């Protein structure tokens, strides 16, 4: 017959092992997701200067902390674009490329979009 302390130790070992397995799976899933997102970010930044890339990343961080699934009213995603611009396509690829088109049309450059954001807290 096991003592209570032996049962507690066994339960603790099982709980910690389960937690570590879930943690490892979560890291693996996030790395796959992050690498896919990183691919589209890289594609969208391919023709931008380092200064433009820094401004673009600054804006996306301040809009959503770089999360693709954030919603705020009618705005959605990493760049908090109006749903109208996304045409129902919330993919990472569409968000990355649509953000470039939006900024080019409205501000001309990401640096100008960042400066506007700093004055108005939106872009």
C-alpha cells in the first residue's frame, strides 16, 4: 500500500511531465506558425529599405503587437486594417501585402505612416 506522500510525488511527476510535453508541443506549433508568418513578412518587406522595414514593424507592433488575429471593431489583424481592405481574406499573406498597398496609397511610405501614427495614434 502506498503512502500519501508517495501518491503526491507520483501525481507531481505526472503533472510536471504532462505540462512539459504540452509546453514543448506549443513551442513547436508556434515555431511553425511563426516561420510561416515570417515568410510572408519577408516577402512583403523584400523591396523595402531597412528604414522602411523598421517603420513597418514599429507600426504593426503598436497596432497589434504583431498578432494576426486581433480584432478591434471593423479593424482586423496585424496591421489593424479595415475589413473592407481585406475582402474577407484574413490570411497572413493577404494582411502583409494589403498593408503595403494601403500604406503606399495613403501615405507613400511606411516612415510617413509611422510619423502619422505617432501624431494621431492610428494610421
